[in-house]
C-alpha cells in the first residue's frame, strides 16, 4: 500500500487495517521531517519544534552508506541462520559466535601474514596486539588471505560443532537442539575469551578515503565489504537458482519429507547448508571487523540479536529475506540517528521488527518463497 | 453371483519371485504403534492394483511401508526379486519405485520444471527426453513450466506430482489418493490419466477413497480392514460382490 491513496481507498484502509495506516502516517511524518530538515527549515508549533532542524545531504548519505554496509554484513551472516532454520528446523544460537570465531581466525591469519618479516614476535601477532592497523590498500594480500581463512575456518568450526553436537542428536526435538546451541555458543565464546582475552583490539583502519560525487566518502575497507558481500550474495543466488545442489537445498527447505522420497540425499544437503551458512557467517564477521576496525570476543553474540531481527523481518527460512532484512535493519539502525540518541538506535531496529511482524507476521519474504 | 476370494490359510500365494511386488506377512506401523498385521499383497508387471477400505484401515500405511517410510516390524517386501523391507526411501528410489504422497506432493517454491528436475535428482544429468514425455502427457505443465508450483491449481499440482514421480520411468508407481481434493469434474480426467500411465507399461498400486470408480478401472483390488487383508479379487468381482458393496462401497 502506497503512502498516497485516494479518499475512498484510504477510508476503507483505516477501517480494515488501522495498524498499517498508523505506520504509514508515522512514515509520512518522518519523510516529511527529513525533507524539511534537508532544506534547513524548522517549523514550530506552540513553541515546540515539530518539524525540521538541520541535516546535511552529505551526512544523510553517509548514514545510508553506514547502514548499508552493516546491513550487508548482517545479511551475509543471516543467510546461514535462516538456512539452518529452514532446513534443520532449529534456531541456532551459536551462529553469532561462529561469526566471532570466523573473524578471529581470519584476523589472526591476516595479522601474522602482514607481520611476517617486520620483526614483530609471532605470539604478539597471534594475540592481535602488535598495534598494527591493516587496510585493504596497504596490506591487500594479508587482508585477502584473512578473508579466505575466515571463510574456510568457520566452515571447519561449523562442521566440527555439527559432528560433535548436533548430528548425534538430530533425532531429538528442535527445542533440544536450540538449547544445545546455546551451550555451544557459551563454550565457543569463552574459549575465544580464554585464548584472546576480553579486551577490544583495534586491528584495521581505512588506508585510503575515496570520495564519490563530492559529498560521500568511503574507506577502502568499506568498499571491500560492499564489493565482497554483494559478490557473495550474487554467488548464493546463482547457487540456489542454477545448480542442482542449490535447487535441492530449496526443495529441502520447502518440503523435507518430499525431498527424501524424491531421492535427494538429505544428509549431503544438510552438510552443504552448514558449510555455506558457516562460511558466510565467518566472512560476514571478518568484513564487519574490517569496516569497524575493532574486534572483541563477544561482538558476534551482540550482533546475533541484529541478525535474528534481520532474518525474522525478512521471513525466517527465506534466504533472500535474510539479505533484504539485513539491509533494512542496518539502514534503520543507522538512520534512526537522525531522530534518536545513539544509544537508542538498536531499539529502533527492533521497533521496526515488531511493526513488520504485526503487519506481516511471516516476514517480508515469508510465505512468498522459501528460498 | 461370482465367487468371493477371501483370505484363508488354504489360499496359496504366488511365489514372490514371480511378482513385481510381493508383500508377505508384513507387520508395520509408526514408532511403537503397529498399524498393519500380517498383510500380504501382490502386484504383477504392468498390473493396476487398488487398495480400498474404511478410514484408518492402514491403506496409506501399506504404501508407505513399501517405500520405507514406516517402522518395519516383521514380514517381507520383495520388489523385483530383491528384499526391500528394511531399506530407506533414498535407496528404494533406485530400484524403480516412485511414490506420490497424498498431500504436500510438490515443492511449492520451485518452478514446475525444477520440480521435474528434482524427480530425476539421482541421475547425473537432467533427462530432457523424460521432461518432454511428461510435458506430452500433461501439456498444461509445459505452459506453466516457469511458474512456481505453489501457484498451480489442485489438479495441476496432482499432475505435476505424478509427472515428478514418472521422471525416473519407474516400474511401479505408488499413488496415495490421487483424486483427493479435486473438483468432481476433474476426478474422471485424473482416472483417465492414470489409466494411460498404466497402459504405457507402468504398474500401479493405488489407495483411493473413490472406491467404486477405482475398482471399475483397476485390474485387481484389495479390501483392507483394521490393518488386515479382508477381501481380494478382480476389481469387477469386488465391485459386484454383495458383501463388499454393502460394507465398503455404500450399497
């Protein structure tokens, strides 16, 4: 439903879907306010500023880019969560710590590769505390290597966890699996804390700032996140639509019983699901650290709430929903800064989650297409 | 009145090796719950066999047991000389049996063509000639080939489900209530299509609520009651039997 409807339609809409109308009204107010803010006008009513203020177009655009970047990484990590939900039928709470594990593996590899030959002791490099800041431009090969290690490493972690924990209890109910995944999450998080400590380490900072259209600028690290995550999403799309195994994954997400009687090798599809989901989670985490510059033992756990929000907004079980939901949640989280203090932007993201679920309980892509 | 062949100890069952499918003394169910006891059934090459009986008689369970979807509790299921009673569905599909469940029998978010491709998943390459055969048989599927299966009508989904099952050119097709949920004017059409599949050389074992129509068309029928064999004979014989008519065909 559009924001502008003719009088007859809107009267019917008010009666049928008061919630949708209220949301449309709030959105309308925010858009109007945004336009007024951009034109630098303030509107006062009864001594209170009801509209406007000031906002530079450039800072609006950089907020959009920030939101988009975080959203893409969240979406990338969300693909795995959504797939394990639809194919294995349980909400994997260890997914956030897979993100952390992948990021640590990748950054340790990148750090050691970048530090070799500089005389820095390996132990210090391993602990990510030699104080060096990596960037895509200045240390291209180590950053690329770290990316690959993050992907491959988190695949290994995921398969190991599946073998040790989930596979022996595949016949158990999905609530048991969910609880087991919380245990796995705790174990992984504190294993990482045990090895690397609980401090936050600065590991990356942009090596080059590129300005587009005179107003917007991005660092090389941000461009890397943008390009790599878009490429990976395209690759996932092609895998699902063009390859036999990808189609089998969609089939299995759609109807597991039918997949089994059709002769689809379900165990193999499950393994591929873990591989793909785990790998993307690790890469997502690695890229997010590249963009934000810092890494700590619990950043994936904190991110998990956003990932869940993204997956649920998009329609849990839908891979395209996870990508779209990630971007939406990222954008909301970032753009909420225009109206809210920075401590409350997370709340705005969850408010959007609640509103979407009230209007469309199965999520944006839910019920439309399972993959 | 024609003679009625009830099951008794004297009936000598054919040697399983002479039949495409032979079920002997089968006990099966779900978990701890036994549904079938001492069931026997035969399907010859290119034969069309129907299972009828009241609700809860275990008709679908027979079919699921053939396909390895139930808990095996005893007896044997022999297909083409091989004992398949304790095999899994993903192994049985290689033997030449395809199964069309009653509900949820298409992948709703996959296109019609992708559904057919999944039907031939165990082959290395997509068999274009088989897809072509299915399109010849069900022309509406060719028209809808790029559409998501979930958007098809009930009758079209049923055709797609059969088409998917025919992708491997099976020797035996298991159909679970193919006319369920179809509009009355489509039921005849569905039975005609099943006749043609059988005429082209595929043996059929079918469960059907629409018992009269199914018995009219099949070669042989079995009446199953409370998980046990009650009657068996040629379809037309069962159809004309006073007792069967009264108890199971509504007079």
